[in-house]
C-alpha cells in the first residue's frame, strides 16, 4: 500500500481527534463514534479499501483512548463502553470496506465507459481509413487514450524478420500462432509489450504496443485488446480489398485507355497516312502537271498537319493526366492570344469564314499563352469540323464581372439532349462513327487547361441552332503601368 495513500488517511483520523478533543464534554460518545464512521466513509471513497481499514483501526484506538472513560487509557472498565467501542470498530470496518468497494466498482464502470467510448470512436474513425498507415495511426490514438499505450505499430508479415527491439522474430511468430493477445516483458520493467495478432482472409498483421505495467496487470486489458483486434482486423481487411479493387480498376482503366488510344489511332491515323502515301506515290511518278503537283503538296501538308494535331493532343493529355503540367503565366492581352491562334487556324483552313466580336479595352489576363492558344485552337477546330462549310464560325469575347469569356459558336447540329457534358470526357466525340478526323481529346484538353488556370469550359446550345463553347477565365488584379515600371 503506497505511503502517500495511507499517511493522509491516518492524519485525517488524528486531525478529527484533535478537533473534537476540546468538545468532548459537549459531544455525546455515540455522536463521536458516528463522526469517526463518517470520516471512514470519506477515506474509503477517496483512498480505497486498505486506507479505510487502517483508518478504522486507528480511529477505534483513538476513540477508546481519548473519549471512553477512563480517559487517555485503553483500560475500559464498563461493558457498555467496551461494546460501543467494538461496535464502532466493526461498523467502521464494514462501512469502510463497502465504501471502498463502491468506489472500486464506480471506477470500473467509468473505465468501461471510457473504453466503450474509445471503441466507438475507433470504429467510427476506421470507417474512413483507406490505407494500413491510417489504420495504424487511428489504432495508436485509441490505445493511447484507452490504455495509455505508446509506440503503437502494425507490422505486416514481411516486417516480422526485423521486429522493434527488444522483441525478436520468435516472439512475433509465437503471438501470431497463438491467435490471442500476448503480453511479454520489455527491456524496461515499467512497460510490457502487447502483441495482438490481426488475422483474416487477407495478409496477417501484428499489432505491437508498449503498455504501462499497471495496465498490463489489469484483467480488462486483454479483453479490450481482443475487442480492438476484431475491429482493426476488419478495417485492415477492408483496406486490403479496397487496394485490390483500386488496382483492378486502374488496370481496367489502363486497358480501356490503351484500347481507346489504339482504336482512335488505327482509325484516325490510317486515313491520313493512306492519303499521304497515295499523294507521295503520285508525286513520285512525275506525271502530274505543275498546278496539280502544287495542289497535291498542299493536300500532303494538310494531312501532315492533321496527324501532328492528333499526336499533339495525345501528348498534351498525357502531360495533363500525369500532373506534370507547369503553367508559365504572364499578364497578356486576350486579343493577342486570340490573334496568334487565328493565324494558325487560317493557315490550315484558308477558306473558312471566322467572324470576330472583341470589344476594345478588355483587361489583360494572367495566363499561359501557349496553353490558352491550345484551348482556343481546339474549340475553333471543333466548331469548324462539326458545322457546314458554308457557315461562319463566330468568336466573341466579353467581360462578365470578375470573369472574361471567350465564346466560339457554330451553326452545326448542336449539343445532345443531355447537355453534352459527356463530350468533355476522354475519347468522346459528338458522332462516334464519323469520317471527321479526331480522337475525341480536344474538349477534354481544353477543360483541363482552363481548370488549371482557375477557369472553366462550358457548352450550351444557341438559339436558332448550333452550339457555343465558352472559355471562362478569371480576371485577377492586373498590374498598373507604375507597378510594371517599379518591377523593371
């Protein structure tokens, strides 16, 4: 019994005696005995069973020595005083024992409540765990709260060969083979290692933690570890199968993507390559007129540009999907970016009419000009391909609050009835089977680049027929001329 618990209990009994000593003539002996019993109740509820028993024995001696005649003597001459002293001692012992037992039961109930709350929190947090590392972190927090455990780790079977000191591989294998929590002494006598097997249909794991020696001796610790092991095993099994499902989905998506790429390339590269081979063979014969040769060379160039566009889109999407895209953003006038794009478009589609509606005085934007030109190219190319050749493509720029919108509108068949959101997916085309070249990446690339700039690409049908694709970019706080001069 620790001295720090016994000594205060005895001092309380002595203090009560000194307090009542001046009042012994005014207080009846029965009331004095009741006061001692009351003190025993307080000691038992605060310090426990053994301090209450020690205080009861001391109180009986003090009561008999100080208050029972003859005073200051243990020689009790009258039977009634002896009986009163014995009764007081028995009552004090009994009350102290019962009070201490109630205190112990209350502490056990409180401990079970704390453990139940911790188990509930453990199960609730484990529902969101996605990896074994997250399960380990949650288990560490739970065991630290419920059992004051430290250095909690969850070891996979591959880690059994190099266990944390002072454990060895034999101890880990023994715990795994036993199928139940194993408590083994550690290097420090104040701590005990708990080895808890976590075995289900997935790979086996072992929970390892350090417990205080007092917790290791507690009978409820093993039961708590067994309950926790069931919850942790389910969580680890779920993360295992979730990882398997993710890998399966990634493989399936990779196979689907590869199949889509091969299908698109086999369709959209074969046609221009066949045309190029035919034109090259015709030119090699040397029988065509000069005018005809010039026309064939122009057609050959257009087919090469078409192939280059297909390959560029594939490379752009690969960069965007890998997350390695870095923006080279600078403040640029939007009309200059539009002008650079139009020069490229008109070089390939010389006879296609493109009308412009760009008001003067639009603020500059902070953007990657090369990537935004790619967005505008893809939107213009899409409009040119899917609208009649004798209809114009319209390009309109407008400011709306904190946004600047560049709209590319055509007079083609318009968007599907569901709004055309699926057109922004990979390898999605307005007409799945069509003689129009393309692999269905242009709109997906456009949206990805816009989102990298904090913007959007939206699609809507226009009144009277056709569709409009809207590139929306944030304006930001453009620098003033004085700011630019200060920077230079």
